[in-house]
C-alpha cells in the first residue's frame, strides 16, 4: 500500500511535470484540432460564446493513457514474476533504477551530452507516425488513440516506475503501481492542459531543475533500497534508525530477549517490532513472524543473508528456521522495498 | 533533392526531435526531417528549388531551436 502512495505522490509531483514536458506536446496538438473545429462552428452557437470543449478530449486522452499504462504495469509485473526475482536481483534492479534516475537528472541539467542516452528515443518513423496522428482531425478517437500512444514515449520518471513495476514481480502489483503513478500524473496534466498552447517549452525550462533535483533524491533513495536489500549495514535507513532508536529500543529488547531458541517478530503496517532481536549463537533459531491486518509492504519480508524471502498473509503466523550463526553475527532483515528494516543479533 | 545535416545544440528532450519534424509541414519543399536528441542533430531532405538553407534555419529558429549547418550528405 505504501509504495502505491509513493507512486501516486511521485506522479502528482515530478512525474506529472516531467511527463507533461515529454507528452504535453502530443496532448496539446490533439487539443488544437478540437479547438479549431469548435471555433469554426462557433457561429452556430446560440449563446454566441466561443468555448472550445477541451475538457472531454483531455479526459479521453488521460483515461486512455491510464488504461494503457495499467496494462503495461501488469505486463511488466508478470515479466518480473517469470524472472523469479531474488532479493539480490531486486537489489541490482534498484541500483539500476538509481543510476537511471541520477543519469536522467544529469541529462535534464545538461551536464554533458553523453547523459542524453539515458532517455529513450523512439525511431523517427514512430515519432512521425505519432505526429501525423496528432495533427489529424479532432474527434473522440484522436485523443483516445494519442493517449494510448504516450506509452511509446514514456518520460524519465515513468521509465523508472516501469522498472519498479518489474521489481514487484507480480502482475497485479505492477498494474496497481503504474495505475497509481499515472493517476497521480493525471491532475497535473489536466490542470496544465488548460494553459496548453505555449506551455510545452516554457514549462520544460522552468521546472526542469525541480524535476532533476527530485530525481537525484529519489535516485539516492533507490540506491539505499538496494543496499537494504543486500543487507548492508551502511544504508542510510539503517544508519538513521540506529541514531533514532536509542532508549526506547532497549525497553522492547528486555521484553523479547529470551535465552531459548525461538524469537517472535511482530510485523505491523509501519515496520517490525521490535527492530532489534537478540538470539543465542551456535544453535538453530526459529523466528515466528506475526501479522494482524497488515496491509503495507512490511508483509514482503526478507532476510538477505540467508536468502529468505516471503510475502506474508495480512493476518497469520509464519515460522522461519534460521541455521546456527557464529557469535556476534548480525542478520539484517528488511521489507522488499527496503523501507522498513531491523536486525537479529546473535550475542546470547 | 538535397540532404543536409544540421547541428541542433538546444534540444532538451526527445519531444524536441518530434517538434523539429514539424518542418515537414511548415515548408512544402521539405521532404523528410530526421532529428535525433541523442545525437543533437537533424538531417533534412529537401527540394533545393523551393527551399533554401536560410529558410530551414529561419523556420527552425521559429520553433525555438538553433540550427547550425554542418555538412551536405
């Protein structure tokens, strides 16, 4: 659920702006013919007002775009499922997403022409086809068709979301992710389309820096997620939680510290309680994961070091057998997005 | 028919390349425009009896880009 919210917010902020920069021209030109057509018939209007009906074509355009991207999400999610993504592969994918995002940001900031290769350029035959369609007569078909065609010119942020859809490894989650993202971009598209004609170039230059800066931040977060998935102790999330925990953490430690070889971890919407577990070294340990009405990504539970990954039921109990560990070993665990983390310390 | 390559330094996204293809509609003598954001270049095939290089540069400027004549192909 959380990652859907993140996708929606990404859509309504950076995604909307960056997609508008790439696909706005397509929408504007499909609207232009509608406006011309309406102006031509304006003389027949009984009220005598000239009001191009652009709300309908914009809605058609955006609905079509939403449907096509949702289908794409399902396809990419399915692809991720077929590829059987392990935590390590997921981490690599996250690193690639990070590189892609930061590369795109550097491209937008025009740091060096080499970064232009971070954007996907369709062959000129495809762009010519899209352009021709966009100039043809205004009808309900044109915006619907052009909305669907946006799938061929995804903007940088969309491309990252597509990679994230692959990483979900499930058609439904992939579809939901791209649906949430595209839905987020829609209000931005709708609002900006009202100021359409001159917007393309202006918007692009004005907002490009904000988009680039946001991409760099998102890129760093994606990199951090990759580190978490590999169980690295040096990720920003882990360092930050180490600083934050302190005293409150000790109390929960006392409650759960037991000398026998079984541990209990409560999986809640906001992560794992407690975040630090202590276990005896040298003996097999059974970790019981308890969920109760959990609907966040904390349900996708991983222990990278022992290559353990599971999607827990919303409510239920799951036992993980951990092989004997050397004294002093720290086993980090995380959710599949790398947002929620914790660790088991073998020091008893 | 002539074919000329232009350097376009101020494209900032893939969509710019698509916008440059508008030249095909603006100037009737222009047969084909192949613009690439990756390469920062535009190759124009045109009928030299109806369109001049100056026309191309002027119309490109109107679209918001600077075209620098690079070489004839």
